[in-house]
């Protein structure tokens, strides 16, 4: 589980945009989800 403070930091860093398609979060009916925190290449 990702803490609320981490979620807030990630959303602010991404400027409230999807980091995949760059659509703004305000156009979505839900908050964007975090797929992963550590890069997949880390494992």
C-alpha cells in the first residue's frame, strides 16, 4: 500500500498529469492510480 503522503508527492511531481498519456487528472472522474513506485528495472 502506498501512503497518502507519497501519493500526494507523486501527483504533484507529475503536475497532476498521467505520466503515460499526459492527460490531466481533472478530466478523469477518479484520481489516477499509481502503478509502481520502484522502477521495474530495479528488480
